[in-house]
C-alpha cells in the first residue's frame, strides 16, 4: 500500500530538480563576468575579452541582464532584457522590486516571471540604429509594462541604459578653394550650412556584433544597420 506514496515522492523530487537544475549559481565570479560583458561594450574596450565574458556567463547557464527602455511597448517604463543561451527574456523592471540590480548578477531567480520568452530561433533580425537596437520577431509577443500598458508586438525597439548618447556630430559638405601661404591655412567653401547630423551608433553596433556571436554562432539571425543620421 505504500508504493504509490513512494512513487509520488520520487516524481515530486524529479520535478523539483527540473525546475531549479538549469539555474546558474549566483556567485561573485559570475557577477564580475556579467558586469564585464556590459561595461566593455559601453566603454568600447577589449572586444575579445568582452565576447569571452558573454560566452562564459552563457556557458555556465547564466544570464546577462540589461535595463532598457522598450519604445514599442511603453517609452515611460523600464524593462529588463535578459540574454541566455536559448532565449531573450523580457521583464518588467518592477518584477525585481525597487531596483533592477537583482537582474544584473549573472543569473535570475526562477520565481521572477518574464513578460515574454523569445527563443533565438524566433528572432529573425537584429538591427543596429543610431540610438536603439531592434529585435524583429517571427511571432508576436504580448508585453505589459509597470504602468499597465499592454502591447502585442512583433518588433522590440530598445534603448540600452548606459549607451553613450548626447550631442549629435555634424559634418558639413565643403569644397577646397585653395591655400593661403602667408597664414599657412587651407580655405574651404561650405555648401551645406545645415550639415548632416550623425547619431552615436557605435554602441549599438558593438552590442549587435557581440550578441550575435554569443547567441547565434551559426549566423541564422540577419544583422542589419541603419545609416548614420539623426533618426533612430
């Protein structure tokens, strides 16, 4: 008569192992690697070391979290994009409490429920713009913000916190006129007084490059880039 109880106990124990077995241990080393993975892209240093940090976190079963503004859902709310080996997960910032710090340590608590889990096979394109990165999806997902905005989207449009920004750089069209020997200067004629605004898109391109090689080594996700300009 006791056999059914034994079987039930074994099943419960097995399911518990499935629920928690994939989580990476949140230790100092994993946190440091996740921090390097983010900061090196922001600071534009050590591309090889940056990619190694991403791979070490993901290969350990960990997650690299990044706070973002997701414009296609709610431009006035903060979200967390969490990158792991199999998927991109989208969370409300409020799901982590008063701060997104718990999402930055290289692993996430399984008790925190994401708004969307997007397998990398469902991401058809990653596009780097001047200010944002687009993730274009094969299937739409529904995401709710902390302010209660709920949207069904097939494209994520994210500004990553820490991305360099600020002033635009202007380039002017000019023609060489000649050289004044006495002053030792070159003279140019400006043909376009408005100039051409150029956005700070280097960060987005670095993130696109590293992310694609970390999660899509087979090159199945299309990578595109916006032309430099004042727009997105």
